[in-house]
C-alpha cells in the first residue's frame, strides 16, 4: 500500500542509533508504544534493539506472548527477565501488589515464578511465589537467605530432599539458629523414613494429597488451565512413583492410593480440557483480529508521521497538498478495506483516525 511507504516512523529507520533513540523516546505507558515495542522485539534485525524494546515493554500479556514465541530465540530469556522484573517491583509498570499477585497466580512459566520468589520486594509476593516452587535447590537457597523468617520457614517446610536439608543444617548452624533447629529436626525425621518402600508410599500419599488440594483449589477458583503445569507435574511424578515400586521386592501395592489419586485426577481432567478448548477458541479469535488492528494502527501511524512532518516545517513546500491528498486517499481506502474490530476497540481507533484526517485537511 502507498501509505506504508510514506514517512516511515523513526523506529523503522535503517540506522540502528536512530531506531534506538526513537524507542527510548516513546512513552512505555501508551498502548501504541507497547504495540511498537512488541513489533520491534519480533522483527528488528539487531538483537540490541530487540532487547531494548523488550526491556521497555510494560504489558504483561505481550511479554508472555514473547516468552512463548520460539521464533525470537534467546530473547525469550530477556522477555522472562523483564516479566519477572515487572512482577517483582511496583515501580516498573505501576501495578499494585494485588494485581501482580493475580498475574503471578495465573502464570504458567515456573522459571518466572522462581525468579519472583527470589527478587520480589514485598514478602507477601515472595510468599505467594514460594507456594508453587518444587525445586529443592531453590527452596534451600530461600530457606537460608530470604530476609523474612516466615518465608525461610515456609521454604524449609516444602523441602523433602535429604541432601538439601543437610546443606541447610551445615550452613545455618552459626548464622540462623531457628532455621538450624527446624532443619535438623526435619532432616532427622526424613532419615527415619529413608527405607525404600516407606518412602515410596509416603510420596504416593503426598501426591494424592497434592492432587486433591489442586483439584479443590482449581474448582474453588474455577482456574483449571492456570494450574495445568502443576497438574501435569503431579501426574508425571505419580507415574514415576508407581514405576519405582517393585512388587517382587516390596510386596503388593496399596491400590487404595491408586484409586484416591485417580479420583482426584479424573475430577480435574474434564474441566481442564474444556478450558483448554475455550483458550484455543479465544486465541483463534484474537489471531483473526490481529491483522485488522495492525492495518488500522499502520494507517494511524502514517497520518501521525505526515502531520508531525508538516508541523516541523517553517513554511509549506511545493507538493505538500499533493502528498497530503495521496496519503488521505490511500488511508481512506485502506481503512475501508481493513475490516472491523470489537466495538470498543473500533471506536477508539476510529476516533483517532478521524481526528488525524481532520487535522490534515486543515493543512490543505
């Protein structure tokens, strides 16, 4: 289209430094800026520019999309770091503790949850992240180093690995008497249950309880999909636990445990599959609207660029009227052909579009 080649924005300039300064000048709070950052993160040919765009992005949904986009390669890690930064610090995007906690609870990327547990400013947020952590090494680090005693104790309570508890006992002996005593008591308890059959049965009971708790929590909150990663982890752990039991050595298996786990598992599975289907439908709907939105935003950007160029001139130039008319005609045709968005979104963009056209008509 003609309008796509008229007065391209500076963030599309062929010079890297011009693009860099253009991105740095954008207001991260504006929706248009967010769209630009997201586009640059996916399309710019310089990794440094793409990283800058990601680090300036404040929209959690856009960051999640980048985090799950394999086409951006190693920059997925940058998106993850930025997401963890926003969730950990209210000043990064102006989100309240309640908003960040809600996003954290819906987050399916455990690596990001782990980062928030380590770097969030508020103890309440670190504690919320801690509840879903299963990685024993990280739990050990938190039990030793978190500045909040409640979090150190909770991390310790979630540890089930003897080697991790041994490390905590050794390292906390002189620096944290409270954690040292709790860790030593817990380590002694675990060692008593170290014989193989008892350990496997204990783990099976834990998995049953976890699956029941997960199903109960998901049913209460009606968020099966948000907890899918934990659900799949529990299923894999249960399968591994059953494979570890050797009938010829350990005797008959307690089938009541299997029935207990299966009951919770089957209660969780149908609503999960339903929400998975609904999520696919939602994503398909969003995908169908994305080209329409992109075309309308491109038209608006073209009009804004022309208007800004005219304002910066000390006096009109020959050919201005022709350029304006050509652009207005192309934009009108493009807008008519672009299709329709949901009512509220269409109304907002239409308002911006009409205002820009009227401004440009004033220059004729």
